[in-house]
């Protein structure tokens, strides 16, 4: 897989302190981007920063909960002041939520899953869209899941939130089609992460690809030369899927 040259580009990644988010941040930094790493866990961010610096990259650490919407807005202002633009936005932060019959899911955990997996990404779009428009090739990627379409019992909150995220991102793609921004979804598939272990405790994690393995696929979607929009890239198959036939 060819690695694009992202030298001089600014990339924001949410949920960057561990798992797929940290791996995406490292991949972007390895390609030359300055990474703005957003997460709640300071220790995880510091570990990421050490790894990026050891590989010769650079990062700005932002300890921030994506549900702190005013904080997200302040971050956009800070990025505008410091960089004047944003080239890459990766909405990765997400939660699994309860695996339970729908009738047993309480309101608070339901609302939390929707807030983190869906509403927070809308707020990111709202805050970061003006900065992406200042880039010569703004790229936005949001992490989806096969659960959005492969419906199974007991996965309701997560599946519904990811299906709604897909619709949100596809809408944003259509609204920016005539601009230099390209907006796409990324499905990492089954990956060796803590969330996957939580969802599938009986599964042997050694049979799954690592977060670093799947993160490399995101580089395709953030390449300034990549012109597709409103698509979904599957890490497992490497296929770029269209949601509907072109008009």
C-alpha cells in the first residue's frame, strides 16, 4: 500500500489514546502529518506522543471529552489561530454500550451511546467544517462498523448509532461534493482491540489483525489525490463501497 506524503498537513484524530485511534494517529504522523490527538485519557495520549516522537513525527495532545461540545468549539478556534486550516479530520471516538435486549436498555446508556457515536461527530463537523474548507484538499473520515448493516440481536444501541453515523457522514459528503473536501467512512472490521474483546470475550484475539494493520487503510482516504466521496472503505477486503449507484 502506497503511503501518501502528508508533510505540512494537519490531522485531527478523536479517540486517539488507544486502539484504532492511536494507530491511525501514528500512521498519519508516520506519513508526515502533524497530528492533533484528542482523547480523555492523558496517560494514553502521552504514550502516543512518545511513540510518534520516537518515529520522528510530531503531535499536539488535547485532553478533551468529545461530549464537551464547548471544548470542541474552543479547539476549532485554537486550530484556526495556530494553523489556519485543518487538512484531515478522523472521527474515531466511540463506545460499545450495553449488549442487551432493547427492552432492557435503560435511557442513560442509550443516550450516552448516541451522544458519543453520533452527536459528537455532528458537533465535530459543525466546528471543523470551516477549517476543512480552508485546506486545498480537506479529508474527513469517520469510523463506522459492520454492525450498521449486519443487524444482530442485542447490539441495538451500537448498531443504531453507527447506522445513523453512516447517514450523517453521507449527508456531509453530498453537501461538500462541489468543494475540495472529500468525506468517507471506514470500517476496520474485527480488530484486536479492547472494545472487540469486550464484545466478544470468547474470541481468540490472536486471530484478528492489529489496530496498526487496519489503520494503514485510512491513509488511502486522507490522501490529497484521493477524489472519491461518500464511500465506505472496508479494511478486511480493501473494497471501496458505494452506497447507491451514481446519479
